[in-house]
């Protein structure tokens, strides 16, 4: 019996349950279920990828022949359906936000907004690179909270700026 596959599927099924169902419960259990469901509710595609990869790995190793493994595959399939439901709910949120903005700001709010807004979702980035990517720029301010010049810039930004200056000369 593939214990790694069983553990992975059980963990993802548990978290998917709390991401999709959110049963009524007392406050301490509500907090616990919030934290269990948070990650998979935000990026359900990652959960689908992990479940598919672990099922494929167990199948490639020939570990899916036993009855217990077949039950685990069924649990993984149900968890995948739950993650698809979570993704579908997330897809509907943009319509709700647009309606709320139209109610609060009026129907012509897009014309008054000076920042360009996306009309379509970046599906390639959502599906292939769901984790946020940090920009390679220095975000520190030139002065710290105490007003000392240069103290607000991190040492990595300072080192990067020094390297850029030495390369130019």
C-alpha cells in the first residue's frame, strides 16, 4: 500500500473539504477550518496538480493495484472535483466585484479610472505559475523611519546598486 500517496491524498482531501464545505461549528473549530482551507481555496489549481502528479507517480510505480489504493484514488478524484468547485467559485468573483463597483461608483466608473485594467484573465500565468513572482527591483526607501538617509535601503539593494555601478565603469 502506497503510504505516501495515502498521506498526500488525505491531507489534500481534508483541506479541500474545509475550502469548499465550511460546515457550521464553534469558533475554535471555525478558525482551524479557515486555516486548513485557506491555501487550497486561493490556488486550487496547485492542489489539482499535486493530486494528479501523486496519482500518476503511484500509478507509474505500480502501487494502484490494491483495494486500499483504489479507494485512495476515489478520494483523490472527489478532492479534485471539490477543488474544481473552488476554482469555479473563484472565477465568478470578478462579476460580483464589477457589479459592486457599478453600484458604488456608477456605470461609467471604468472611464474615470486612470489605471489600465485587465479585460481578460492571464490564464497562462494562473495555470502555469500560480505563485507570486517578486520583481528584481529594490523597494526600500532612501530614508528610514528615523530620518537617517540611506538607512531604509536594505543591504541587498545596496549591494545590487554597487554592482551595477561597478559594471558601468
